[in-house]
């Protein structure tokens, strides 16, 4: 007799259908034609170049269904955090005109070749020492290990790429929302395993913002000139290289 309720088979088939649809949708999404402000703190400038130039990833290095599901859960949890903060009395704006179809707050500089989209702007809310408005709101979701490290050490030490993103956004958003560059940003980290929340005020780090901006300009100039920036590592065993989607390409090219 045919067993239509074989749980293993059902899971495999439904999972495969979901993942296949996610991969198709991802493949149909046009790649970024700009250097993302959220990426400027990446450990490797050469990887940023490959990303900006849309260099084909190594075989098998494209995002698979599981990774795309992780991204999807992260985006959905950010929407949940928006609702939590608004429920707590924060005036949190995530889109221009605060319409669901409104454009995300963001910036474009260097002729649109460097861009960023912010999670939100807090215009008011409960009185909390050190929190002043308007300010930038940045939200990330993490597994328990990364969350614990971030909560214990702070975002600048535990996740320098996020700290760089916040500094760059504070710098570039200040023209559109005066005060954002003066007031500490509110950083939210959600523990995906336990639903614990970490909140941290991140003062504007002008030196970091300048360093990241210089990095972006250096990367764009190198791309325009056809130059390859140095690797961040001396061996492909380096942590970043082991997870880099251009590792084969990179290590087949000159140092
Ligand atoms: S393989 Fe390593 S050095 Fe090369 S681009 Fe990737 S992260 Fe940078």
C-alpha cells in the first residue's frame, strides 16, 4: 500500500519545494550595482571589490535555500522588533512618509555608487538616559553564541562590521535627518534561539566613519583603474577566506 503520510518524505518534498522557490527568486533578484554601506566594515577590501564588480561566485558558493531561509527569518524578526518598539511608545519610522509602500530611509553618495538603507529612525520615545532623538535604529538577529558575545562585549568589539555600518549611516544620514550624527544610535540585537534582547547606545565614531568612507573610495578607485586590492590574509585558511564566495578566484590571482 502506498504510504502518503511518510513524514520523512513529506518534509523532504515540501522543504525542497520551498528552497527551490527561494533559490529561483534569489537568482531573479538583480545584484547590487553599488557598494553597500552595511558592507564597508568587511574584513577584506578585495572581497568588497569582487562584490561591487559582481564577480561570479565560486562554483557551489551561491546562497542555498537554508541560507536564504536564515535571511528571511532575520528580516521577519526585524519587523517584529519594530512592532515591539512602537508598542513600547517609540516613534519609530522605517519608511519615508511612514507608508508600508514608502521608500526605505537611506543615502546615496559618490554618484550613487555608495548607498545604504537604514532600519529606522527614532523620532521620540520613553525617557532613557543617554538616548536622544532623532537617532538611528539598527537591528540585527543572531544565534545565541553571537548574541551572548555581542551583549557581553558590545557591538564595536564583537561585531565591528555592524559598528562600521552604524558609524557610516550616522555620518551620511545626518544631512537628511539633522541630529542623527550627534546622538548615539540605538542598536538592537535579537537572540534567535532564546528571544532575548540586547540594546546598546552607540555614540558616533567620526574616525571610524571617515576610515570606512576612505575605504569605499579606495575600493571604487581600484575598481575603476582595474587594480586588485591586497588580500586580507596570507593564507586561504584565514577565517574570512574559508567562508568567502570568491576564495578560489582570489587565490588564483596575484597577491
Ligand atoms: S579569499 Fe580571503 S583574501 Fe580573498 S577576497 Fe576572500 S576574504 Fe579576501
